[in-house]
């Protein structure tokens, strides 16, 4: 048997998966000396980190795996193919009925057991572990390695909200928060490697309740305050939040912690109280609007973004009109919108869903047109303003340009020397296209 040397991890889905994929690479570098490669053809171990939030995401899993079989594994049977993430968690060993060439299956909470699973898989037993051993995951992960000036750090895992449409509580388990010091240590390790911006992650991260060394409990606002004190950290983001858990302590953090980015992603899902109730979101449209008013008062210029589901079972034209009205009233400057997808095992999957797909598609198009208009109007207000940007690296469509993000997370491209990567600079915004801003250096500064 040849010793595997190279690892390719492909990530589908959310930012938690991006974080988990980095930890997968760290774990296998540590245990097996595997070097990461972007090229699947070079790899001896191919891992797919999957997403099951909507049916489309789930179907991608089998087309990706099929392609790996077709292109690589049938020529090189010693190649190890593994599946992780939420589809693995939900399907477990059943995955092998559709993809029998898969050698190992691991869930979002068993990444630390991958070295063992890989050894088993090389012994040619199929290796499966999709359990939820809670915080054990973090106790057994090696220290993270930074790959640039920004990093994701998991503050909590899982979700206990059980929105009626959502598969996450079933695939990632119930909420549990990492102890405060563990999160702070991970941030400090990144900061020492040059990371300037961290995004604190959790499906419902504002429910964070981390144990403190003195037997107390820190909430997300407290975590943000403490992260802000770590040398080198210049900007803090967090995602995703649930409106019910969005407390006044967090509102205060927007007023009092300048390093907290002037951006809030707060999924609302619908503007109809009837649908919000059926979704089990636990708040009304008016309560949502009242919350965002408070955050906006605490942080003038705040950018607000959201997620919306169109065509939840029983959604009428009136319900949909209420969603459009809420989008306008809230003044979102970006929103991610999706057609409802019934997920097996969720309560909503049992509801009658009479709205024809064509109607749902037409509603989605109307919603997206409105969001696009608001988004365009918002970016136009930025032209001529000076914005602080963390320089992240060369721009995607290059030509010597670099890219960074302004506080609200939008990308700006600008001409500057690569030596500025990892620094905060002030840019004057000169032009906008739909999703990208252009800017020019107005000064460079060396913030905290
Ligand atoms: N934790 C987040 C949501 C994570 S899932 C929250 O607080 O809401 C990301 C987004 O996917 C959700 O906000 C929702 O808009 C969408 N989504 C989740 N389940 C879905 C489903 N069954 N069909 C369509 N969209 C869904
Ligand atoms: Fe899903 Fe609702 Fe949690 S959308 S991730 S169950 S907050």
C-alpha cells in the first residue's frame, strides 16, 4: 500500500464548512503529514465536505463523487475518497448505496477522529463515524494555521432553534458553546500568525454562552469585547445570528466596540407573521424591525443583510407581499433568497405545499429585482466616501490590483503594492459595479 501524501478537500455550503475544511487539512497534516493541494488529480486523499441545507446542494454531492470516481478512482483504486459534513451526518453509511466507492464517512463533529478513520479506510474497511461527541472535537484538533490576514473561528456548534424548515439541528446536533478561553486562544494563535480580522462562527452564534475560567458564562457581546483586546486583531465579524437571540448586550457592543465591523447579517426568512409562526421563528415582522432600529441607532451607517425563503408551504400572494414590504422597510443592502426546499425529517416537510413551482420562481424573481435595486442604491451612496479596508490579497481578475473588504463586507479592488497585504488602508471609493467596488488609496495606516 502506498503512503498518501496529498490531500484535496472540496467544500460545499456554508462558512462553518469552510472552517471545518481548514481544520480537516490541519488535522491530516498533523497526523499523516498530508500536504493540501487544489488539484484533485494530484491528491491521494479526496474529501468532500458536504451541505444538505437545500435539495440542490445535496444533489451536488453525488455528481461530485461520481466525477471523482470516473476521473480518478477507477484508475487508482488505492485513492481514498471520503465524505464529511451534513449529508454524511444525515445519510451515514446509506451514502454507500449510491456511491459504493466511498471509503470513509465522517460528520461535522468527528473531524478529530479522521486520522483513525483514514487508517481504517486504508485497511479497506469502510470507516464511518457521524456521531456528536460535542466539545471533544476541539480538544483534539491541532493549533490552526493561518492562510492570510482573515480567519474563521468557531465559537459554537450546532443549533437548537429547530426552525420548521431547517435540517441543521439534525445534521450538526444541538448547540454547544466552546469555553471562552478556547476561543480566545485560537484567535490569539491566529493573530500571532498575522491574522487581523476574525469572523466568529456559529449557526446561531448570538446564543453563545461560553464557560469562563471563574465558573461564569460569557455571551457573544463579552466574547467580542475580549477578542477586541487581543493584540493584532483589528476587525471582528460574526455570523449567523437569530433575531430572537439578538440581545441588547449585542446592540451595546455595536456602540462600544469600534473593531466590530459595521455590518449585521440577520436572517429574517419572511415578512409575514403567519409564515414566521409556521416557520417557528419566534418573532413577528414588527419585532424584527424594532430590533434593527436599535442596532442602527447604536451604529450609524450599519449595513444590514439577510436571508429570505420564498414559497414556504401555504405562502399566499399576501404573505409574499408582506415579505416585499419588510425588505423595503428594513432597507437591506443585500439579501440571499432561496426557494423553499423540503428537507426530509423536518416538520415543514409534512405540510401541504400547493403553490406551483412556477409561481414560486416568479416570486423569487420579483424579490430579487427589489433586492438588486436596493443593493445598487446602497453601493452608489458609497461612491466618494473613504472606507477602511483590510487588504487581503491579489484581486481575482488581477491586472495588478489588490482586493479587500470594507466594514460591510463588500469587496473593493484597487491598485497598490502587495506589501500592503494584511494591513488596514483607507480607500476612496471611485466606482461601483453590481457586486464590486473600485477604490484608490487615500492613505495607509497601521491600526492596532
Ligand atoms: N443559522 C441561520 C441559517 C442557516 S441556513 C439562521 O439563523 O437563520 C442558511 C439559510 O438557508 C437560511 O437562513 C435560510 O434562508 C436558508 N434555508 C435553510 N433551510 C432551507 C430550506 N429548507 N429551504 C430553503 N432555504 C433554506
Ligand atoms: Fe436552521 Fe433556524 Fe438554526 S434556520 S440553523 S434551525 S436558527
